[in-house]
C-alpha cells in the first residue's frame, strides 16, 4: 500500500487533466522543461527507471515513486500499465 504522501501525490495526478503518460513522453517533457512533477513505477526495468530518475534529478523536477505500473495506470485513467507519468506546469 502506498504511504500517505504518495497517496496525496497520486490524488493530484488523478485530479489534474493536464498530464502526460508513458516513459517516452515523460522523457520528452523533462527535456523540454514542461513538467512540474514526475511519477515512476517501482516495477519498471532498471534501465528505464535510471533514465527517468537521472533526467528528473538533472532538471530539478520532483520524482514520486509509485508501487506498480498498474497503480500508476489506474491513477492516470490509462487502459494499460504505464511506467511513468508527469504533471505539466
């Protein structure tokens, strides 16, 4: 079960329609500087997790880890599991 802080961040993700879903789009958003928060699932492969984490840290964007790709997809309203998501500025 997600901790209280993560649960609040997921509620923000659920409520905000101005979001992007998918690791490719998240990496593009980080590079473009259009994101204010990034979410990454703990069960993604190590390489992808590292790429997203390092890009977010380099850009100074807060990163929230989520238990699973299924939980992240549910928060985004996505029909399939998702590795990463982001909230636009």
